[in-house]
């Protein structure tokens, strides 16, 4: 079996944003990060997808500076400034509904993830919109407390990305 590499297919540049939704007993909020970027390669014939995309963990913005400061502290951004996804595959038709497989590293912990979404063609670009659910504790962190009440462990993550050759 021959290993497939980035050089075997069309290279693409990816840029996008990630939004998380946190919840606590008194309500929910969203934080956005516009720094998603990386290089990917996709073989249209086989559907093979490889590459690496990263996010600057220092750039989360929920519209509440104190919350964002706590988020940066939770992620220990001085020690782990980036969260990165190593892409391992794509299931489904492009354009259409897809699942992206990869290994995500957050806070020094690597875990396999499956990100379900939709790919649309827009000129030469491909637009991905999708998401997944994760838990703060999966990444070796403890959910913070808000006014004495613990933030829920489960977090919804949404991703928007534009991929161009």
C-alpha cells in the first residue's frame, strides 16, 4: 500500500471561523474566533482529505472581556496557544452533506473527531459549514464556575470555512 500525501492532490488554502456555545444554569452564550486557517489537500477522485488547520486560542471573543479572560485561562493559552486539527478523511459527496474525520489537539490532548456538515461550491471556492459536540473534560480541563454555578461540560462547536485552490 502506497501512502497518500499532500503532494498527490490539489492543494487548498482554508480560512474560517469557529463559534462555541457555552451553557450554565442561568443561560447560554457564544464565543467566536475568526483565526481558523491552514493548508489542505483533497483528491476529488478518491475523496481523500489531508492537511492541518489551526486556531489561535488567544482570540476567543464572546463580547464579555472577563469571560474571554477566563476562557484564555482555561485553555492555558500561554502554554497551548493553538488548537489544531489534522485532517484524515472526508465522507460524502462534494458538494453535499459530508463528515470530516481528523485528530483534534486542544490543551495538549489529542482526540479523534467527526465533524458533520455541508459543503457548497461557490465559484472556485468550497464553503464548509458544520459542527460537533465535545466536553471540556475531554481535553483535560475543568468546567469553570459562574457565580457559584458550574458551566456545563458539554459544548457545541460550529465551524465555517472557505477553501480555495
